[in-house]
């Protein structure tokens, strides 16, 4: 049989990116900043959001979409700190959230009654980096109990992020972790990263984070 | 880790290009995969061989071309056109 070649040249992520563009338009239309939190498992995404909801949900209307491979445990943890429905996406094995899941979850969120949207991605420092969710910015978390060289080992997550949040600063006295080296490696792969230092335990440990969130809210309102 | 999602999307693109009825005639699927695309090639090939080896496909071969950057795209399909060779 004769074989013919069909020229395709279609990006594999084209459909996801098209859906992500639609999400970006929906968010821009309502002026809602959306932050996509990515990190290794255990870096402290849920703990950061728990404290953020507890401290800010009376001031700002915060919506959350949280992804996990199995269980709704994170959604249950977060729901204790907000009156709003936390959207749980169980990926059933997939190692990342995709734009279709976010578009579907957004259908259940009243964006007109929302000031800020968090997307808590699946704990994984490789795959979520590749999937555009239509977010305003990716926030990558790195805890001081991890290796300082994570930015070099997993450069995509750090290259595609706008912000690096170092977490668990309260543990610094107990672990051999150099903040200077970690930040240096991160800026080596992405010189434009904004770096924030946080602890959910220390007093004032989230002041930099809250300052960053307020700036996001003001920027979007001014736009 | 996300290679199966990528492989499924490759199969969807193939179907979109040639239509469901023609999928059994696909002999090869050409892909460009960048060095920075975050793809483990062995895993992607395994996932593609698994999917392309089962109906509606009939054993199309994945052909991977490595390239610089983070490009990840389906570059071509080879399809038997049903006519005998000249």
C-alpha cells in the first residue's frame, strides 16, 4: 500500500492552551487575580492557604480550587477556614491540573463575588509546570526541608513562575539549608523571580506574603 | 510522569487530523520533543506504543525527533492511502 505523509505541525498543548486563554479572558473580565501554587508534595501549599484563609477571608472574598491525585483531604482542611465552597479536583492518577479541570471548576465559582482565586496544584515539581491554567501567575513554593538545589534540578517550575515562596523558615535553626544558596540557584534559572520568605508558625511569618497578595489585588483593580 | 496525558493528546490530534475511520491506517506519528519540554522520552514512547498498538490504531510507530527548547508538537502522520503501490 502507498503511504502518504500528512503535515500536522500542531503543538500537543494547543487545546489546553486554548482553554487556558478562555480562562484568562474570564478572569480578566472580572478582574480576579488567580495564583497557581506549585511545589513538591509537603512544601506547605495547604498550610499556607489555611493560614491565608483564616487571616484574610473576612477582608477579601477568596475562592480556592485544590487538586489532589486522590482524596479531598486538602479541600476539607481548607473548608474549615472559609465560608465559601472549596472546589476539589481529584485527578485520579494524573500528576497535574489541566485547563479543562479549571474551566469546569470555575463554572461553580461566582467570579463577580470573588476578589482572589487560588489554584492549589497537585504536589509535583515537574508536570504542573507544563500546563497553563490561565492563571495570572505561577507561585512556586520551596521549603527549607528540601534540597537547596531544587531550582537547578527542576528548572521549568522556577522558570515559569513569577514568584518564589520559601516556606517553613521557622525550621531554619534545625536544618542544614542555606537560604542564600537556594535563592541564588532560583535566580540563576529565573532572574525575574520575586522571592518571599514565609513561616506559618512564626509571628509575622506571613507579612511578606500578605503584602504580595494585597499588591496583586490593587494591581488588578487599578488595571 | 505526565507522559500518558501527552500521549492521549497526541492520539486526539491524530484523530482530529484524519478522522476516526482512518486511524487504523496510520503507520507512523512524528513528534518533535524539545530538550527542555519536561518529557521523559522512554516513558512517552512506552505510552504511545501502548495506545497506538490498540484499536482503533493498528500499531502505528511513534517517531521522536529531539530538538532544542521546550517545543512539543505533532509534526506529521504517515497514513496508508488504501491504494496499491505503483
